[in-house]
């Protein structure tokens, strides 16, 4: 029986590759020879020319967010635009919540009250 394939991404090339998962083997991009990032089996790559989507993806991956299938079939909510990313990162900064947890929130709660003398 063949092993299921999972996705790997090269951010500089804006390319995605489906390959069998092997924990012990480091994957490299066939275009630039940089290490590939394992993103998970529920990943759908944006178009190569969609720079905003790739920037959004870069923020997610650098924060440790991946696209693994959950018990219900999908990875859950992931922001698709830079505006959604900014909103969630602002919430994380103000609330003290870890960035990775903030980025996967479906809805951002209203901002916590500011203390006296806190800058905008």
C-alpha cells in the first residue's frame, strides 16, 4: 500500500510539492535547493502570482501554523488575507495570547480594555 502524500512548500519560489511524508528525510526545492517546509496534507497552495496570499502564508508558517487534517476532515480556520492576519496579530499583542493561537481564531473577540497611559 502506498503512503499518503503531504504538501511541502518553498516560500522563495512560491511553489508547493506533494510528496510522501518521511520524518527522517529533509526535502529540498528542485528549483533553488532551499529546504522545503512541511505544511500538511490539508494544504491548498495559492497561485504563484498571488503575492499577498504567499505573504499571508509566510506569516502563518513562521508562526508555526500548519495545515494538518483534524478529526473532522480539515485543518480548521486559517486567515486568507493580510488584513485578517493584521487583525489577529494586533489582538495577540494586546491580549497577550500566543500569535499562533490568535492566527487560527475564527473570530477575534472585541479588543481588551486599555489601561491608563497606554499608547495607541
